[in-house]
C-alpha cells in the first residue's frame, strides 16, 4: 500500500509539473494572430497617425501584424461599442483619447461605460492646443487679449471646431479660468475656423496646434499661447497660458490619446501590451516621427491611464455644466 501511495504521489507530481510548461507556453503564445486597433476617427487625423506609427512598431515587437480599423462616428460611439463587445483576449484594442472622456461626460446615454467596460493599456501621445489670432489682428500678446476681454465683456469672439470637441470645451474652460466673458463660436471643423479668423470674423481661435502650424509658419496666424503645462517644442518662444499667472497659473489643457482593451482581458495580456507599447514609444525614431506630426510620445502604466480618464471625465463634466452645454 505504501509503495502504491508513493507511486500515486509521484504520478500526481509529474502530472502537475507537466502542466506548468503548457500554461507558460499558452501565455507566451500571445499574440498568435493579427491585432486590430479600432480608431474612432477618420484616416489622416492625429489619432489615426498615432495609431499607425505606433501600430507598425508594435507589430514588429510582437511578431504579428497590427491592423488599423477606422470607425469614425459622433462621440466615437461606433468604435467604442465594437471594442466593448469584442472578445476580451487582447486582439482588439480601442484608441481612447481626451475625446473619449468628453463623450462620456457629454452624452446622456452611451452603449458602453468608459470606466467600466474598458481596461486601459497605456498612453500614446499628447498634443498641444493653442490660442491664435490673425497675424494682422489687433492682439499681439495674450495679455492684450485678456485685457480687452475683461474691459469689454461679451465682445470677444473665440472660434473653435464643433460643440463638444476638446477644443470647444477647452475654450469654455479658458474663459472661465481667465475670468472673462467671451463668446465661444463653434464651426464645422478647423478649416472654417481658420478662414473666419483670417477674414476678421473672429478675434481669436483655440484649436489643436498641429493643423495650425502651416498657418503659423506662413505668418498668417500668430500664436499667443499654448494651453498645456509647458511650452511646445515646435514653438519655444511662445509662452504657455499658465505663465500669465493669476487665475491661469494652474491652467493645463492638452489633447492626448492612448490604448484600451475590453475590461475582462487577462491582466497578463494587458501587462504585456503595456510593456511593448512603452518600449515602442521609447524608440528615438518613433518619438521623432510623432514630433514631426506635432505629437509628443508619452507612455504610461495602465493605472496612470485609468486615472487620466477618470480625471478628464470629471473635469469636462464640470465644464459642460458650467458652460450650460446641453447634453446630447
């Protein structure tokens, strides 16, 4: 009997040991097929270009192709819903952004909940917003614009893209923080904002810096300030708005994007993706390429991106309420 028990114990130990390599191999096998990044924006924009730049290198690192799937729609609803319902296996990722946070705050109802239905992976990049004026306009500095705004309540017009965009809400937050009464005028995209600004219909505009750079370089628009926490690498002589001090001393608004997966994705898969994304973003050629696109490479841990999303949703919800913007 003793010999039989010993044999059974040994057999059990061998069986358990034999399962360990199989488990390890199963985990190490990820990924075993192509990965898809669903982008809630059209091809050619900052989100799409970020996803393609990082996706190519990520595919090289993982030994699998990374496919970019553009699913543009209002509020990113189509892309978000697709990924929220996808198999939680790490093969379907969502490009999340400041726009994702805005949508969660702006829409009365979404087919998903950003904080409950997605597991953050990593930040990818940040991109500056700027307040600009016509080169031939009356304002040469941010101080001049603020002085006019305070002396002439309601007469300052600031153009932005559509209501509910990060740029539009940044303008609302800017005027609240600066303590000025100004009209935020939404247009259907950046080109008409630029046209109105150059035509004298607007006093100023707030938009993402990248699309404004050709106009700035051509001396058609004058940047008064960037809205992030520090000066932009592309415009080292242009101050950050917070340098004005006073009520703007802590002002810090920038657009950003990152990656997330369905919430039930295994933690080891999320961790693997996060490590690989951060390694890709640390590559000099990747950061250089993103900077050429007016983007600053910036990775993060999943926990840091979770905090970023939560803070942004809270902030934009407060701005929407204070600006009395009707929820959609």
